[in-house]
């Protein structure tokens, strides 16, 4: 069966000129502000976990749910909310997510025990899913098609900067005030974004279909079970636990595929029939798994194996996300003229070389050399990320932009879960898994490089 692909430069994109310049500026400011809040809250709470546990009289293990509840709620809601955006409009889903995120931030700050805080974080994760599920889809309607890569590059800059600044912002707030202000700071920012976004964000074409609530519930169950199964494997839980989770995951997937709409599926596997989209998803999954594996492992390597202080290790690690952020803008602009397959292939090859170079780091390695290696890895990842995201969104038909945006986020989160689980597994069987993790990540980056280059055929 032949498959018709929709290349990035397809004619139906060229007749879309985006918003007028002034409205475009206000709209992208809203998108960027919402994105920065969602990204920061994914990492900003980590540093405050001990303070939260002590203040709320909870154990450190219970405090971990402050992180997990946010991530899980966000992951399972991405695809259903992306599908909802196609039915009621991306603008409404984004503003609704932003409103819920802001309201949940107030609930987080007002929490009196760990259970209340974890439940408030679930609501905050749902709001973040509303923001992130349609974030890239909105950009397609804000900017002209010829500038889409540049706009996605700005997105990468904000996300990378948010990841890099998260620990620093948290440290500054905790130095000046209590942990409650980690959440209270979102309220004025959220209200400002809502005020501007309600006027500036563009409308998008609406699908005539009804929202498939049954498929949404099944999709949420499938994604949640899939992520839990991956985590269970990584933490070497009992065979019956893993087998039971895998069976439930398979059952939920079969039911979802059987009951979801064929014309606009909740789990948009039909988009994988577009070769360019499928290859871009594969590249994204492998590269995010590689990056997360190294991100989880490096703090242990730097502090336990190399004997660095937490402050020194944090300073060196910042070079990676900063390089991603700065390179992402340049790569986004280049992707409007140079094929993403080539840019991504070069970037992932650079990342692979940087990861292999980290195998040579020991206690005698100067900090400047280690920092440079981290920067090389970040440069390679940044060169891949923006062009890859642009290609995924552009390859999908315009009426399926929401599904493509949801798949983009789901591939990222699933890849990150796999990377973290592999590290957990290797740490469970080895006291010093640093070299195996770096080799695993380098192999994934190399595989992603080959997949990226294969896109040059399309």
C-alpha cells in the first residue's frame, strides 16, 4: 500500500502566513511563559524535597511523590488533551491548562500535609499537560510556515534554559523564603499569561468529530501502565509484578486500538504511516532515552566516583542544558533551509562522540575539560532537537497537528522513562555502572543518528 507523505514544505502550509507581527509577538510570549512555568515546575521542586518533608512531617520516600505525581499526571494526559484540542481548539486547551496550573499552584502552596500537596501536584500536572500537549501545535498557527523552525528553536531555548535554571531558581527562592514560594511565584506569572493569551492566541480549525471520552480513558490507562511497567523493570521488581503490569498494558492497548476512532485515533498510530514522521519519532525516543540515562547517572558519577561537591558537580552539569538551549535557536533557524535529517544526524554524531569522551574522565581531569565535554554533548543534542520537532509537526497533516504535538511529548516522556529505568537497573546490579551507562547512551545516540540520516530519502 502506498503512503502519501506531507513534507515540511507542502503547499497547504505555504498559504498559511501566521499572525500579524504584533499579535504574533504577544502570542509567542504567552506560549513561552506557559512553557517556562511547566518546565521549571518539573525540576524546581527537587531541591526543596528535604525542606518539604521536614515541614510537612513526611518521610523522604513520601516526598518523592511531589515529583512523581506531577510527571505521571502530565504524561498520561498529553495525548487525550492533544486530541481534545483538535475538537475544541488548541487555544482553549492551552488557556484551560494554564488556568488550572495557576490555580493548582495556589493549592500546592496552601497544602497542610504531603497527601494534599501530592494531590495538588496531580492537578498541576494536568494543567501542565494542557500547556505542553498543544504548545507546538499552537506555534504552527502563530508563525508563517517559512519561520516554523525558528519558532521551535525559541521553544527549545526556553525549555533548555528552564531546565538549566531550575536548581538555581529553587536555591535562590529557598534562600530568601519558604518552599511555598516555589509555587506562589506561578500565580502572577500565570495570570499575566492568561490576560495576554486570551487576546493574542490564534484560533485553529476545529474537527467536526466528537471527543472520544472512552478512548481517552483507555489511552490514559495504557500510557500510565506502560510507564509503570518500564519503571518496574528498571527497579528489578518481582517477575510477577512485571508480568502482571505488562499483561494489563497489553490488554489496555488492544482495547484502545479496537475501540478508538479510525479517522481520528486517540493514540495516533496512523501518523506513523508517514515515513518522515515515524523516523522522527524513533529519533526522538532514542535521543531522549540517551540523554535522560546520562542525566540520572552523572550526579552519582561526579559526586560518588570523582568525589566532587554537589555545588561543583551542579556547576559543571549546567553546561549541558545551556548548550542545548543556545544551539537550539541556531538549529531551528537552519532547519528552515537545511534538511532535519542531516542536521539531526550531525548533532547526534557529535553527542555520541561527547558521550564516549566522558569515559576518559577521572579525578585528574581538569574541570574545564569535563565542562567542555558536557557542552559538546549538549551542542549535539541541541542541533538535533529543534529540527526534529519541526519535522514531526510539519510532516503531519494540518488537521492532525494536535495528535502530532501529543505524540512528540509522549515520545519524549517515554524515552526519558526508559533511560532512567535502564540506569536504575544497572545501578541495581553494579556498584559503579558509569561506563556501561555511557556506552548504552552512546549506542542509542549512534542509532538515532543513523535513523535521522535515513530521513534524507524523503
